[in-house]
C-alpha cells in the first residue's frame, strides 16, 4: 500500500493515478478483510474501487489529463514535515496499536461484545455498535454524506438547458455489455436490498447497500444513456430522498425523546426494549441506505450532465 | 465414501485452480503486449476462480453457504469475460495497436 501511495503521488499521468487509486482501494479492502472487518471492507470495495474512480474519471474528462509540473517549494515542504512530526509526536502518548491494555479494549469493547446480544438482540455486533451504541456518530456520518451531495449540487446543478440538446450517448450498440448488463442489473438491485436488510445478521448495513444500489443504476445509465436513466428515475425525487434519509434518522432519534428517553434511545420505540432496539436499528439503517444511494446517484447525475453539456452545449 | 470422493475432488479443483492462477499471472508478466496479457490473465482467471469456488463447495455441505458459493460462481462466469471484452474494446477504441510479427 505504501508503494501504491508513493506511485500515486509521483506519477504524472492523471488517468494512471486514478487507476492506482482503485488498486489502493482494493488493497485497503483486502487488508480490512484480513483484519476481520468485513463490513468496512464491503463499503470500501464498493465506494473506493467503484464510485470514487468513476467520478474522478469524469473530472479528468472535464479538465486535463496530465499533472502540471509543480515548482518544488522548500517552504511548503518544511511546513508539511513539521506538521507530520507534530502528529507523530502526538501519537507517542497513545497506547500501542492493538495492545490489550488500551482503554478501548478493556472497557468499551468488552461491554459492547458482552451486552450487545442481550440489549439489542441482533447477532452482528458491528451493526449494533454502528446503529445503536454509537448512533450519534452514524448520524454525523450520514449528515456528512448529505452535505457532500449538497456541495456537489451547489457546484454542478444540472440546469434545464443541459438536458435539451445533449443527445443520449450510450453504449447500447455494444452487444456484450448490453446483454450482460440487462441480465445483471436486477440481481444487483436485489443484492443491494439484501445487504440493506440483512445487515443485522451478516456484514452489510446501509452504507454498502446504498453504494451498490447506486452503482447498479449508474451501470444502467452508462449502458442505455443518461436521458433514459432520467426517465426511469425522477431527479426531483432523488433530491427529496437524499434529505428524507437523514430526516428519517433524526426522526427516529427524536421519537425516542418523545417517549421519555434520551435522543436516539431506541428502548422507548416499542413496548419492549429489544423490539424497540430492533425497530430503531432497522429504520436508522434504512435512512442511511436511502441517503447514501440518493447522494451517489445525484453526484453521478451532476457530473455526467455537466460533462454532457460541456461536450454538446 | 462419498466424503472421501468429495474431499479428493475438492482438493483437485483447488490445486488446479491455483496452478491456473499462477500461469495467468506468469502470462500477465511475460507477454509482450496489452492484448495478449489481457487474454492470458482474463481467461485463466475466470476458469481458475471458478475452479477454486467449486473446490470450496464440498466443504460447505448442503447449507446456505452452498447457495452463496453457487451465486458467486455464476456471477464470476458472467462478469469476468465481459470485463475482458470491454477492456479490449475500449483499448481498440482508444487506438492501441496490437503487436504483430511485422511490427515487433
């Protein structure tokens, strides 16, 4: 991974750099699998190897292909070295990586692992920690995803003019990808739903499910044309859904407060605490999945529309 | 008896799959040109990965894992050759000229 990172920084051809980023994402995902963090590996594989290089390639198509020669500046090199040294110095105080004495492994991790099944009743501890014990952090993550989508829309809002005479370029004339795509897209969508709702029992959850759902629709757009996708999927609806996911998450949290508990306390959502936890986790993951899928799709639509307008407008 | 046969078949499939993966990697390194490399690694990778997944099936037994393995096998058989086809098509579209005996 170190070699790949150095190669990304030093290579001049930006297209090669994007491909190397994909390789780096694949290495990260394998690394996560080796460390038994399958949920994270899942999300990294779908986002870091699929969607991010895709958006980067669109960006390259709109800008230039080769890195401009940057002037070596000793001042900035010194500044970065000082900042890096300070960061290293700051980590010296932290417990060693993976040490059994660390407070995280002595207090919080055993408590979550021991109490998760009795308190929440779902087997996948990763999901119970993500969606129930640390739901506040996940709310922050979903809001960040939403904010990123809003940021992209602020830069690239697809206007009415970009859709009129942009044509409908697609890969429809290439037989093999078209047929295989037609066969594969429905199972991929079903798989995304499986990952979404099965996140409690196996690896999965809202984040990878949203990414997989969006990538199936993006494949549809590439095979059959952007305008075709827009007829299938209403742009207004996607914008509303992106916000609706975050809203669902927050509402579930506030509902807990309305019945007397803390914010995001799922125990009060139903008559019995375990059912409440189950319902809360399900709804919260659903909100995450909806927002992630909508934001990914929005970003793709914004980039693709802009590129289309630049080429044909 | 059946278990012994299944064990032998599984071991043979896994071994053959690993050998094919090795040969595909060798081809990736040694062939002179993009098209020959993609052909070598793409075709052997599909068969090798399929054999490895098939070799894991007897170990899974009749369970939910078997269904997942079958689905993975079907997916790989569909997608891997398509990926090779799309790679080669886009390279041709981009103008990469294959190495021929005249040019080398």
